[in-house]
C-alpha cells in the first residue's frame, strides 16, 4: 500500500487568472420564455429557486422573514422547472451543457430531494442527458441541525448539518469534444486535487456579503465555464440573482446573457458584472503523503 490516507487539508492559492473582457447582456425577464433564437448557448450555469425556500419579492420589499413559506405546491414548482429547462434546452447548441446548482429542501423535518426530482424530471424523457454529478461540499457552512442531537443524545434524534448541494451537469445530445488551444486550461493543484473529484470543497459566500439572499460562490461558475466552454462562447444564467455567473463569464472571455424576474437583482448583477473584480479565494485541497516502510495491517499514520 504505497499511499496513506488523506492526512491534512491545506490551503492552496489558485493560479493567477488573467482578466479578459467580453460582452454581457442583462434582462429583467422570466426564465419561462427566453428571448433568444434556438441553439445559441454553449453552457448554462444557474441555480433556480429551491421550491418554497426563499420569497425573493419579500426579501426585496419588506423587512419580514423571507425564508421557507411561499406555499406553492411541489407539482406546480416542478411544472415550472420543466418549462424553464425545456426553454434552456431549446436555446442550447447541440452537445452544449446545462449546470444546475440545487440542494434538498427541508419541510417540517422532512427532506424533499429536489436534485433527484429535477434530474428525473429533465432526464427521463431524454430532454437532457445526465452527464455528471458534482457534490458541492460547503466546508464551513450549513444549517446547525446537529444542535438537536447535542441536546438529546439518544438514538433517532440525530439530524445532520446540511453541508452540501448538488451540481447537476446535463448535456444536449451526443458529446462532441473540441480542442481550442486558446481555451486550454491549466492543470494546477486545485484542478488536480479538487476539481478532478466528484466532490468540490468550496466555502460559501459569507452571509450578507452580497445583497442577495443566496448567491453561490464565484468559484463554482468559474470552474464550470472553464470546463464546459471555449473562449468567445455564449454562457447563460436564466436565474441570475447577483450575477456570479456573469462575473465569471466576463473574466474568462465568454459572452454572457443573464436574466432575473426581480428588477433590483438585475441592477445589482449589472453593477457587479461591470465594476467588480472576481473574488477567488484560496482553495482547500487534500494533501496525500507517501509512506515508506508501512507494514501490512498497520493503519496508523
Ligand atoms: C437561487 S437564486 C440565484 C442566485 C445566483 N446563482 C447568484 O449567485 O446570485 C434564484 C434567482 O431566480 C430568480 N427567479 C425566480 N423565478 C424566476 C423566473 N421564473 N425567471 C427568472 N428568474 C427567476 C430569483 O429572483 C432569484 O434571484
């Protein structure tokens, strides 16, 4: 057995990214009807609403609690998601991709498995093919559900802190490879030790850091756009929120088209895409150590 278990997680600075400029277009519109001609988009990187998890209008227009009480039925939510992602499929190029960041929903102590329901909804009739599944490990974040277990340390009281979401990578039709020299990416330590795996360790955006209730970290679209598109391609986010996908697309020299139902989020995204630099943080990578002279059956480090 030449290698030991993972012994530490260490911070690794990302390869310095060279900023480039590309066109970005933002629209206050619904994902139900995408104002684009068919087969234009190379990759969509998006995160739709998580069913009843957040009332965005309430977040913008009142000081009331805006989480977890929209009261929409699961059937109507899934119907809307199906319509939106059929539209995304229409505007996607042949062999293009759609990456959906989505997590389970908690409802009165029961988990609604939204990633599984959406995969089944979109892939069972071949609208999309299920290309890859990545687990986003939030490393430092999560709902503090384990508090229940600390208060009552008895069997059946266990509730796990929720530290992950899924990144569903869907493909339109057959896979076609491209080898564009300009878009070749660097195989650095983060790529070799984190992006390479089906679990990505990326810390979430700290609370209230951006004026949106649930932005995903820029590292997610940065990785996905790098992996699934070439320079100059069109990247789309139909549920754009604060514009994280647009920022990453612009930085990587891809065109961007994004929209959101809420006008205020569109203004926020526009400002951020036009003016803000990318905030790529140091990544956590697993460090494997080679062990010489390990005796068979001895698992101590
Ligand atoms: C989970 S958030 C996306 C956050 C985004 N990924 C970011 O990093 O900021 C979902 C967004 O979808 C928007 N939205 C909800 N329904 C929509 C629809 N039918 N069409 C377009 N946008 C919609 C909400 O206003 C919200 O900003």
